[in-house]
C-alpha cells in the first residue's frame, strides 16, 4: 500500500529521530501513581497544590484512577493514600478545601475496596512488583484513614492471594539489590539517604517517587542538592505532576532504530540514534536508561539494533540470564517474559547469522527459546506479556522473532497468529484489546505484512486487512498527540515516541 499524496513518511521519520535526540524523557505523560507518591512523600516540594489538584481532576466518576479493570488498583491506592496523607498533615494550611479532599478520599477508598473485592474473580494484573507495591499502599491507607473522622470506613484488605511477605523481605534488606532502586518508595525509612542507591544525575532508579523517598519527608538542608533540583525541574515541567519514569533513553532509541530499520528505513537516517548508547553492550549489557539496573531485555534490544545498523557485537552478556528452557529478564526474576525472550531470540539470531565460532551454542539457545515461546502461545494464536497490556504487542514481538529465526518449526504457530489477527480486526480497520488504537493497529499491520506472502492461502484476506489497517493509521495515527496507556510499569503508561515509531514503521513497511 502506498502513502497518499501529501504524506511524506520519510520526513516524519526524520522529524521523529530529531525529536527523540532532543528529548530523553520518552514523551511520557503524567503519572497518577508517581505524582501521588510525591504528594505523600515530599510535602515540602514546590507544586504541592498543583499535584493535589491534578489528582482530583483525574479521579473518575466511580472514584477510581488509572487504567481499565484491575489496572486501576495501583493508581487508585496511590492517589487515595496521598489524599489521606494531605488530610493528616500537622500544622499549616491544606492545599485545597478539606471537604473536597475528604470526599475524593472516601470515593477512592470505596473504589479501591470494590477493586479488591473483584480480585477473587479477576486476578490483579501483573504490574511492576505489584505484589509489594499494593501491600505497601494498603498499609499506608489503613494507617491513615482515621483522618476521615466519623463515618463508615473499613480497613482495606489485600487482594485475593496477596500477602505482605515479599514486602517485609524487601524492607529487611532485599531492597539493597540495584533492581529495587526503581521502587524505593515502598521501602520506608531505611531508604532515606541509602548509600546503596546513590542517585545518577540526581535521580534514583529513574523515578521521581524513588528519588523523593531517598531524600526523605523533610525538606533537605541542601536545597541545591542535585536530587532536589531534579524534583523541582520535573514538577515544573509537568505543572506539578510528574511522569511514570524520568527516562527510557537507551531502550527507546534502540527500539525505534530496530523497528524502523526492519521496516525499510535507511541506516544513515537511524544511525544518530545509536551514538549515545552504552559502548561495550555485548560484554557489559545496558540498562533502560542511566540509573536503571542492567537487565536482559534492553541489552538484547540494543544488541539487535546495533546488528541491524551494521555495528554488531557478540551478545556474550546475555548468557548469564540463561535459565535453561528460557532466558530471564532480571536476576532474580519473579515472572518470565515472552517479549524479553523474543528480543533475546532476535539478538542471538542476528549473531548466529554472522557464523560465530560457537555456532552450536547459539543454535541450541535459539531452539530452546523458540520452543518455550511456542509453548506459551495462547490457544487463540496470540501471546501476552508482563511488559505490555496488549496481546497485539506481545504477538508481534514473538511472532516476528519466531518467523525470522525459527520459521520452519513455527509455521503452525505463526499461521494461528495470522488467523487470530484476521478475526480480531474492528469494523473501522483498527485493532485493540479494549478500543481500537493506532499503536495496536500498527503492531497488527506489521505482523500481517511479515507473516503472509503472495500465494499464501491467507494472503488476500491479509492484504485487505492491512489496507484497512493502514487507512485507520493514516486517519488517526499520524496526528495523535496522546495515546491510551498500554505499557506496563508500576501502572500503565504511554511512551509517545515509541508509539509514533510503531505507526510510522507499519506505514513504511506497507509502502515497501
């Protein structure tokens, strides 16, 4: 399919690359969870009234905050606990009228209780360390709800099947693992000034909430400390509110470079995205951004992008994550990830194509990962994952990795994915887990384009579906400034640059 007259996709790609290089924040929108943690943990920080007003403005009619279904639980708990913390402050004026705060907190409590009650039938979604974040927030709420005064208020229970055991272990000492820097806000007093979590450029764990927890609840004596300056700048940029993460710069640049390179964008256009990536990734790995812990997924994405753009490195770093049947995302790991394994399959497959000396070792790993991924395909032909709420993202990542590096053995699984996609397209040409979105439509289009070829029994239906999907993208995807949050962190979030790259990649691949 060709782009219509007047749409210069190559210019839009060049503009995106320039925008990404100018903005290391990932174009992430404001976060209810993180902003509420600042309200609770850093009452001394500029913009307090604006943050509280943001929370009240974001509360839905049913009293909840955040994403659909169970994805609302963590942000609802965070916002409710923050409002209770405001009401419980000693001395000084409240940032907003008490009646408004009390009403919002009561509605939040009711919404949280309803979500907890629902967890017996609908398990809580697997957001980042939810099994520790939720108990920490429930503990905070139950310690504060007396500030609401008279009236029927009951302590919150934990969701079905959840305990505080892991949280207690974290607070005893497990928080000293670098991975815990990203969620330091749930550790408690021990985190304040912790030498194990030295800030990077003023930031702890690429999180405003974690940074506030490290600084502590009282305004630091050194008001020019880099961490204080970071928080003041972050809240000023968001008019009080702060984003889900402070940066995803390495992940973002490598992901965009790889996505657009396989769509057909010339290497020289994408080469600037690789200039500031970590150097010896093959041996040392890469974090999502400076300040994050090093992990397998970003390392694999960076290694694959380097290979796609003609600067391959041996992926020796990844072997430490080999768990036998599959590869881990982090050490330790609470739940394996299908998309992490798909990214590692691509990184190992790219290297295997260069004919390494240890070819048998790489072939064995590719076969093991491919088998593990096929075993985790749903009966309908889709995949799901802990890093993204949409099955269209996981299906694209897993199906394309299998197609490229384990095609013959995966033919039946990939055919099932195509059938699933063809049956799930909406009347307007879009795809989406809830409503149709440009992001999910882009993933579906890319998958169909690569998995079906001329002569395939599904090729005609696939071509028609791609045509309708591209029409939807051209109408709704190119001018969109905001996207539904589908990526999984502590809550759902939307990385604007990555979504735009996915949309442009689908259209350019279709044009090709």
